[in-house]
C-alpha cells in the first residue's frame, strides 16, 4: 500500500465508511450488545479503528492503511445485505457493523 494515490482513496473511503465518531465508537464497544456480536475479530477491529481515528494522517502506517481497506470492504459487503426487514435498530446486523465503526441508521 505504498502508492500515494491508493492511500488517498483508502483514506477517503474509510472516512465515508466509518460514520461513527471516536466517542460514539468507544462508548458502543463497551456495551453488552457489542460484545455479544463482536467477540474476537469485530471487537478487535473496532479497537484498531479507534487507534487509527486518534492518529494524525501523517502518522498512519502501511498496517493502518491495510486495516482501513479491510474495514471499507466489510462495511460495503454488509451494507449490501440491507439487514433484516424488521427491527434493524436492534439487530445483530447493525450491531456488527457498529463494531466496525458504521452505524447504518445514522444519517
């Protein structure tokens, strides 16, 4: 991920995919609902997203950009599923996305 153009695109895509503020994500990751759907990978990714969001752009590493790229892919794949027809607000689909920094109900 050394190419500057690639990094710029990942930066842009990540900014669009992660629509929760660091404070919102940090608060969410402490909830029982977050832990119920996110034991392991999802919860760990949320913590890494927080680390990235607290860094300045110039401080981001190749590993950070690779992680950001994975987050964008995950959010896009899961948003394409459109979630459950009823009660999206309290669904594992939404909770899982929120562990990755994206609240599908947030405008």
